[in-house]
């Protein structure tokens, strides 16, 4: 049995989130094939941790058991991750950035000890795959500070990102802006179904 951590970092309302709809479809299809696997849900909107931005004024207490180490322990206990989010001002949602800051901790999720060339050694090698599911309002903006950034972070921490990143674009452009998340899924449904089989 595999443990799958499903991380929702969409800041849209639950009934109006295109990236969450992508994640829900992915999980539903995955369960059909892998019914014995355990699904663990983590909604970053519901955590106090995700509301805390690292500053010089709180760095002494920023990394603590509840806000940081518990989430790292959770990551070390799972086999795969399904992560959804939307582009916000060419980047990622603040709650996802805060999560990344809380779990990226030297000697817990990465280390330079044992490195012979100065390269970091990721300590989350237990994570076999990270499926990134994302949305964008348009189509002309770069992905370097968006999905590529998130992919690079997971790989830095030692996790594998074997699955193709799936991005549902043009969500703020008609007719998609007027459609429901369920209707907008049709644009990426084929990609999701193919990705589920490989995940």
C-alpha cells in the first residue's frame, strides 16, 4: 500500500477552484486503479503554518514542531504527492511559499553534509513522484517562477518529479472564465487520465 499526500494550495473558493477540480479528478481516477492506497489530504488554507511569513522578527520561533517539523515528518511518511495551485502574479500562492519555507530545513529535508562538490543532498528520497497540477489566467506568461520553481524545489529536497506537469491555461479568458471548474476540466481531462496511469 502506498501513501499519497494530496496538497491543496489553491486560494480560490472550494466550489470555484479550477486547480482543485483537477486534483479531485486525478484522485478519483487514481483510486479506481489503486483502491488499496491511502489518500491523505492537506489543505494549506486550513493551517496556521501557511499564514506565517518568515521575517527577521519571527525567525527564532518560525521553525517549530507544529508549524514545521510535523509537516516534514508527514512528508517522510508518504510515497507520492499530488499538488494543485494556481499562478498568482507570475508566481505561486503565498500559502504554498510559506509551506515550502517551513519544510525546507537544513539537515532535515536537505543537507550539505557528505557533499563533495558543494551540491545539496535531498533527504526526501522516499517520495517517488510529485504530480503538479496548476492553472493560469492566460497563456503568455512564463512558468519559470511558477511550476518550474515548484518542480525544482521538490527535486532539491530529493523527491522525484517523474510526471508531466499539467497546466490548465486561459482560466480568466472567455469562455473559460464563465464556465464552471467541472466544465473547464474538459481541456485537460485527457492529460489527467494519461498521467494517472503513469503515477
